[in-house]
C-alpha cells in the first residue's frame, strides 16, 4: 500500500472517530425522549376520552394595547378538556392619542429632559375579572397550536395621578413646578421637563368602573406543562367619573381598545 493510500485511510479513520466523539450516543437522553413522547400520547388519549389532563394553570402576561400597555396575571381552573374558568388581574397605563414628547432643558450630562405638553394626568387601571375560556381547535401533538376563545368581565379602578412639569417664568426667571390644568397662559413659562414619576401621588384620584373583553388565544404546545401563548382581543371600559388625560380635551367615560398579549406560565 502506498504512503498516499495509508494517509488517506488514516484521515478517514480519524475523521470518523472525531465525528463519533462529537456526537456520542446518550442512552439516557434517548430514554427521556421516548418517555416524553409516551406521556404526550397518553395525554392525547385521555383528552379523546373526555378526561382532564391538567387541573389548573397560572399565567403571566405582557400586554400592548392600542392606547397603552400593561401586565396581567391569570388563574385558571379546568372544568372539562374544552372549558376553563378564569380569574384575571391587570395593571395598565392608558395613553391619550395626542400625547407627544417635547424636548425641555438639558441636564449636566447633556441628556434632554422631556415632557408631554398639555398632559393633565397619568391614567392607570387596576382590573379584576371573571370569565371562561373555550377550546375551539387544536392539534393533538406536543408542538400543535390550540385556538381558544375567551371572554371575561369585572370591575376596574381608575387611578388618576396629576402630571407635573418643571417650568421657568420667562419674565422673572423663577423656577416652579406646575400642572398644565392650572396654567392659564402657556407662553408664560419655559418648560424644563417632566417633574418625574414619583411626583403627584399624594393627589391621586380614584375612579371606579367596569370592563369586559373578548379574545382569541393561540397556545403553543398545549400538552406541555409550560404555557407559551399569544392572545389578541378587544376591551371595553366604562368609568363613573369623567377621565381627563389632556387639557383642552373633553373628559371621557367610555374607552375601547384592542390588544395583544404574550403569555407564559405553568399548568399543573
């Protein structure tokens, strides 16, 4: 055998050994995969026979509304394979369509202190709701996407925190902290920037109301213990007192929005 052939054989052998070493057979890993597949198949069979696979779920969510953003928490109790009773809690902040950030003064680091011209109040909402979720379609495999319809309704507590801005009188050069609601002549001041999130909580106003929502939920891997889903829906809210978000605009009692939520949690 020539030297060239010997080197070629040696190269093939060494390459094979390296590939095998990089991809060793793991009996434990294969066993876990087989057990997981068997468990999912058992769950599919249980569901087909009308048995409950899980008892309850706990889900957290991050919401993006057409008029703001929020976070949510949900407890669910499975009543049947297709019906779940829901208890929900949310914290949101609602933005006005006319809100637009303007540049104020510069700090010592050269950063711009921004503010929202004409903003009257920060508007937050604490919500509690009761509802149901109904499974309307899905695939019987671990990576299948189930589609559910849900509705919920309940009470909401609106929180109105006055919005303060730091200003400087253009005539006296005196600095102050004011609310746009209290300013008669907007040209009287040079606006330096928003006073900050912590300012105004001592003047918080409460505005009770009710709300209702309807949505579709797309759940990825519904036979897994880990919840990973996307929810899209609409929401209607009514408050007993008028809500003023921007000066020189009417107060509102009724609000309607659409939203998308990213959901994550666990089933048990």
